[in-house]
C-alpha cells in the first residue's frame, strides 16, 4: 500500500505579525509536519521584520512580509493581492492587529475612541473583506477567517471602554460575515483570549507588575495564558476537525468570564 500524499501546506495570512501574539501565531503555523506558507504584515519596517522572522527563513518556511496599515483600505487590498499571488492563494486569514486606549470613557478623547475602532474593528473588517474576495477569486476550497477578539467582547471592564466596544462590535461583524460567506464555504470565527502574558497585557504588567497577582486571583485556572499556548489553540481551531464551525467564539480566558468577581 502506498503512503498517503503529503498534505498541501496551508497558506496563512496574519496581521499584527510582529507583536508577541502575532509572532507566536507565525511560529505555531510553521511548527507542523507540513509548515504553512506565511503572509505577514505589520507597521514595522521590512528590515526589522525580516530580522525578526529570520529563524523561520532558516527553517525553510516561506515568509512573505509587507509593511501595511490595516486601517488603510488601499494598503490592505494591495497586501492581500500580493500575498495571494506570492503564496498561490489564501486559506486562513487571521486579523490580529489591535491597540488599546486606556482611560475612563468620560475623559476619553474622540481621537482615541476613533483610533481604537479604526484599528480593532474597521481594520478587521477591511482584512476580512479583502481575504474573502481573494478566497472567492482563487476558489479556495475551505477558507477560514479568524478575528482576534477578547473576553471583553461580553464582559465590560473599566478604563478600556473603547477597547471593549471595538471587540463587541467585532463579535457581530464575525457573525454577519459567517452568515454571508457560508455559501462560499468560507468560515468566520473569533478568538477571544483573556489575560495573555504577552502583547498589550504583557506591556501593562511590565509597567505595573503588582497587577499580576490581582489578575491571577480573578482566573479560576490561576494563571495567565502564554502567547505560545494561545497560538497553538488557534492553530488547532484551524484544523479540518473544526470544519463545521462558523460564527463561533473560541474563548481562552481560563474561566475569568464565568468567575468575574472583582476587576483587578
């Protein structure tokens, strides 16, 4: 009996790829028996980004990088077109770029509010729209769009109201996209981490290390999730075993949202 053919490497696009979580996602999809081909973007200049992803190049992983602003429709469309050409199409698109503006809503400037929604919500809309168009154009058999949300899409928190609103909007965006794109066999889902020991939360903990204990005490599992653990869960969510899942949220908060006693 002949051996089964080696599966075709998935073609995975990730925005916000130079941050802690974005880098972990790129590594997770590269660490498989058939490593994914990666199309990555961020605001980081190409020389700095290429140095960051040099270990992937050394392992023979295909990495296509472009500096692109996810709030710029023309830049997003160009990035998707170039990525689809470079990789031969897109199978998985992960809208990961995000920011947080801290402060009470009553004091938050209109510019800070607008920046948050522009990056977190409109940026994901633009990348999802462009990815769906590319998937339909290249007749992708099983397209998957994942948008990086947060447990705060359902749990309000003080001092990050704009961020909460952007993630709540993202939840409805994903559901509407899932409804519209299902007939094209394109799935749309959300990833909703809780406290991640990296990225925006990691930056906050570096400035306020005393908050780690407060955060851990509000999580039933008693610890923060690492970027690598989050990335592996995302990779598994993209496996063919989840091919019937769309319009759903993969919640990775260690139980914080069901054990929400006191905000740290």
